[in-house]
């Protein structure tokens, strides 16, 4: 019987007040896509501004993983749901 092997997936998360453009730029030199299916995920909360200096590398929009209402609870549920469905 023929089996299909699948490359491992690597979920890359940006920091606070950042976005996937920044993460892609940061890991570009690692050449991870040679060995992994690289997946990028924005944080669930949109942010009004970028972390210091990031606007030089992306025009936004910006996202974050925590908020004043519930800390990281929404983000943890968001990540769990993403992992279950993908």
C-alpha cells in the first residue's frame, strides 16, 4: 500500500503589536519552508499601533495576543480552535 508522507507544519506567531509580515521577515533567513509547511497566524485582537520600529517593515494592520478585557484567554481559545481545525 502506498502511503503519503506529509511535511510537518510549523505555526509561527508574531509578538505583540505586530503582524505576519514582520514574522515572515524575521524568519526568512532560516529557510524553514525547505523542511516544513510554515503557517502564520495573526493575533485575534487588532491593535492601534505597531511595536516600536515595526512600521518601517510593514504598513500594518497590527495585532496582539492579549487585551485589557481578558488577558490571554481569548488568544488561548483562538489558538486551540485553530489547531483543532487545521
